[in-house]
């Protein structure tokens, strides 16, 4: 089944292609097709087809290790660096925040919400001007703000963190109901309302 082009980056042929490229180009990892499909949240058959197209275009490189086929961004392709810049702005917030927040103690779960999350989930509307991040747990707030300060220049948009304890998250509020009723992008952990 063919998916539509992602709203945040309609230059890509599909949402799956954008996620595959983000997984490889933004991390610099070398992955098997199975691992790539899993980390990109696409079907193996889709990963196989998209990787074949990207290999033909010279954007990806591959090597065989035993029976395993490993793929990575092709460092020699003149297309990879411009793609990295586009991916940082479109898919980068989720990937970079997940990586940075994983290093912060006390984060039970984190989620993106608001206009960025809505566009990332395919809801039409104007381009997001900022990125809304909710962190639940007992992290040191200074470390959360430092993560946001570190990621902001890479993704080209301000990141607005909201930090709540588990108790605060458990209370009923219009704000939390609104977030639960609208698209979100999980960053760390399982979000209870999904």
C-alpha cells in the first residue's frame, strides 16, 4: 500500500521513505534491513523496495556480512548532506530528542504534541512554527532545557518543553485532555492514552 508524501517534507515520495532515510542519515548507523524496517516502523517489504530505490540513486551504500545485508547512508553521495539538512528539520526533532532525552535520568516518557505532531501524523494545516514537547517524570528541569537548547539549532525551530510529574499527569485537566485527543509523536516510553 502506497502512503502519501509526508506533510512535513513533501519532497519525499512517502512517509515510509522519509522515516527510512531519517533512520540512516541522521544516526549514521549501519543496519540490516530487518533492523531498519523495525526502527523506521515500516513493513519489511516496504523497506526492501525503498532501500533498492535509494541504492540505485546512490544515496545509500550496502555491504554483505555473512548472510546479512547492511545498509547505511553513502558518505560519498553529494545528495546525503542536503538530505540530512532537510531531514533534521522534518524528522529530526523526534529522532534527536529521543536520543538526547534517553541520557536524562528521571524521564518516564516523553511525547511531541501540537502542530508539529499533527503534521507528522498527516493532519493538514500550516507549517509548524515550533515544537511542543511534554516530559513526564522527575527529571532535572535544567537538563531538559539543556536538551532543548542543544536540539533547537539543529532542527531550526524553538522547542517548548512542558515537564510534569506522574501525579500532575494523572490529574484531570483540559490541557491534558486536549493533548490526549489530538495527534502525538511518542519520543520515549509508552504514552498511556495511545
